[in-house]
């Protein structure tokens, strides 16, 4: 009898401990699906209608986990997959968890340290000031030359992010080359600072990658997804690839009632392997307004000016983004986006993100679609 009673007490204790452990840890499955019917008036001289993959945020699903270790310390992880809703294929160069894959520790008193595949801090700090991330689908700066639109991520990355101190937060990241005889061969580092106070938000960031997509080091910080649809990953005059790319940006937004205005400036430099270079400056201003509680209207203007050296070539691009976003619920919305881009100066063609270059100096894109989150 005593033996049975002891067994029951032990089993009860184990069940109580399991329940306590379960209450102190959690794993969340989440995701997003976005698609639509798109039109482009000129891709290499031809108009096209097609099903667009992820025009309003790329499709993904992921797992986020946290475990309370006591004393204000938490173990955390994120595994996030990207895929095409049009054909079901893997995104980010065929990676299983190509969007994000990291593990780390978070302290309530110090900040968060994570290791794995992560966003660079230029993208993480400035994305909220870009209209493409607010309402405008593929309406990013031409070729996503500053990577604010997250075209590529950083492998082998170690990141520290401070606590939010009265609205101020700083972060730093280093992406290792993982090459025994080349510490800087395909490496990356970035830093960002952000501030929020009421309706005002500000951010600034710097990001640098050295020898991205180096065929001699495919296990480095940036490999496989660098330069998607970008006309800048080689010098068109010489064919030389990128030896180093750095990007600096600063932005801000102010919310007044149901509307908000944003400004963003970024500068990108591509230093090519033949010692030539390209400087690009992107200026963007955008306005969004909830004209109805469930209807958002947005408009933005982007001006990009560039300069090749030593070649006397100065390309320029003008771009206008407009969009409507109607929310059927908190998780599901319908959107209509239009983008117009015009090449000027020495630029010979327009090329809206995700499209092939136009055969003229003008390109137009439109998409009607749906997005749902879970």
C-alpha cells in the first residue's frame, strides 16, 4: 500500500513539474501567404500578365521558441522558411530556412545575443521607412541597391541588440567568412540605432559586405542570394564583380492621427574588383493614410542618382508608387499597387524590382492581390 502511495506521489510530482516547465516555455508556428495577378508593360520589350509570388511580403512560415531559464534570462530561437506560392518551390536559393535561422539568449537586464542566419541591421533598422515595406509591393529602390528590402541575409552572423532604453535601442552584427585562410573573404558587419517616442520614430544604420558571392568561399557571410534582379552586381562597362559593397542610411516617420509621413535616405557604394566603383544615392518620401478604418491609401516618390568612376556615366531613376490596401480582417487584406519608373541621365533602361529590364526608359507594373497571415 505504501509503495502504491509513493508511486502516486512521484507521478503527481512529475506531472506538476512537466506542467510548470510547459508554462515556462513556448513554441509558436506562424506564417504569411501573399499572391496576386500582375501586369508589366515592358520586360525586354514584351508586355506580360502573370501570377506574382509574394508581391506584398514574400510567403513564409516559421517557428519561434522561448524558454524561461530564470533570473530574467531566456533561450530563444527562430526558424523561418521562404517559398513560392506560385509553384511551391523553396526560396532564398533553395534553403530550408532561408529567411532566418538563429538561436540565442535574451536578458531582461542586458539585451539579446543571437547566432545564425539573420537580417543585416540596415534592413532591420530602416525597412519601416520604405514604401515597399509599407504598402507598395515591389516598389523598392532600384535593384534594392541598399538591401533595405532584404534581398540577401547574412550567414554565420553574431548579433547583439540592446534593451529599449526610453525609446533608444542600438545593435551590432558581424557575419563571419568561416574561411580558415581568409578572415575577411566574404564577411559582413553592420550597426544600427533606432529611437521611438510617441508618433515619432528615427533610425540610422551602416552595413558592409566584402567579396559577396565569392565563388572561392560559398560558405561565407553572403552567398547564393546576393544581387537578385540587381543591375549593379557587375560594372556594365568592364564586367567586373563586386569586391566590397557598403550602405549607409537614415530615416524617420511621424504619425499624426490616422496618417503618417516617412522620409528615407540611403547611400550605396559598389567597389568593383577592377578598382572602378559606383555610387548611388536614394531619396524617398512617402505618405500613408487610413481614409477608412479598414482602408489604407499610400503614395511615394523615389529619386535615385548614380555615378560610375572612372567612367563618366551618371544614371538616374525616378519612381512613383501608389497603393490601396483593404483589410477584410486583422489577418487578411486585398491590395492594389501601381509602380511607374523612368530612367534618366545616362541610364539606358528602367527595371522595377523582380522584373527584367525594359527595352525603353520607362516601365510600369501593377498587381491586384491578397495576403493572409496565420
